[in-house]
């Protein structure tokens, strides 16, 4: 599983903020050319992105770029500016159906070819931000093999519903569960919407713990101050990893004896349980390697 516990949005037109992102401890830096960039600065943002993606990658960062929606007429230029050998992925806002994804896939493939990048390399994370997008989430999930996850965009979604974005997020529950189920069904990562009040750490922690409990694997953040808490919550706890190691050891021993299941501390362990334990161990080891290589900073 790709390491995407935290995805930090950084306005692509703000060079000072892009520079500070070089020291951020988020798993993914997302240079934003959409909502955080005013129309008059879109081209300037593209110029900054062209330089920033290689620079951030050289600093050891995984870099995504959020492009503008196809209906703006800006998408192709955004993609051509962003795609290069150092780019890991693209975030696509306001996805409402498979055709959006297929059209974007063609543009990305063109950009990959022009940049000398093997076609299909750049990952794609569409964002569900409307009632129509929720209803078509499964077809979006199936529209391209380059999808790595699906995210939720709460503010546009709640605006579409005609309701307010609340602190407890009750109005998001149906959309969140649809996204989680589509992602689980098709091997994608469900990524949650940002928590808007970066000064409210208890609220951020409560929301992150909740979305993790229903199946989300990561969360977008809008401020470096949010990174540590979200990373910590999505990091497997030491006792979880230790229990997973016991499960794997006992199951492997059972298999050697010709059995397909075994009891571990009173609980039955079979193939799916052992697989989840192995996946958790691998995920925890990947996090440990990342944190050892780049100690948490901003």
C-alpha cells in the first residue's frame, strides 16, 4: 500500500509556502493549482510547479499536483506543466463519472509521452465532491487502472447538498462509507477530506480516529500543524504490530503442519486474518523506514 497517511495541500502560487514544504513531514506534498490559486495566477502557478516538483522529489518528498477540472479548460496545460519523471500522482477535483476519468487519462498519457515517462506511471486520485459523484463512485473507481485512491471533498459536497459542514461531520457519513466500500472493493485507498480548523487539534484527532475506524487510510491536511496528529493516528500501534507478528508466526507454523487455521490467544486465525496481519506488518515497516530516513519536522 502506498504511504499516504497525510497529504498536505500547498498553494502552488505561493513560493514561500512551497519552499517550506521541503521540510514538511507529510507523506505526500500536494501542490494545488485549483481552489487555492486565483484565476490570474494560474500560469504563474504552473511555472512554479515545473520547478518545484523536481526540487521536492530531490528533498525526498512524494509529490502530487492537484489540477483544475476539465470544465475550466485549464486541465491540459496543468497536466503538461506537472507531469515529469519526478511526479508521483495527480489529484483531480470534482469527479462525477467515468468519462471525466477517461478523458483525463488521455491527457495524462500524452503528457507522460512528451516527458519521457512510461505511460501509466503517474497515479491518479479523483475527489468526490458532489451527490452525483457519490452515486457514480463505483464507475469512477473502475474507469482507469492508474487510480491509487479516491478522496472526499467535503466543502463542495456539502454545498451541493445545501447543508453546512459541521465539526462532527454527520452530513458526510453516507459519502464516506460509499467511498470506503468502493475503495475496499477495488483495491484503492480511501482518503478523507481536510479538517478545516487547523487550530482545533482535539477536533482533528476525533475526526481522524473516526474515519480510520470506518476504513479510511489517510487524510488530506491544510496546515503543517495537522501533520503529526494524523500521521500518528494512521501509524499502526506497537501492540497491533506485535499481535500481528504473533498471528503470522502461529499461522505459518500451522500451515507447515498442514492446517489452514489456528487459534491465537483464543481467536481463530485463518487465511484472510493472516493476510491482514502480514499487510499491517509490511505497512508498519514502511512507515518506520520513512521516519528513520526523514525525522518528523514541520
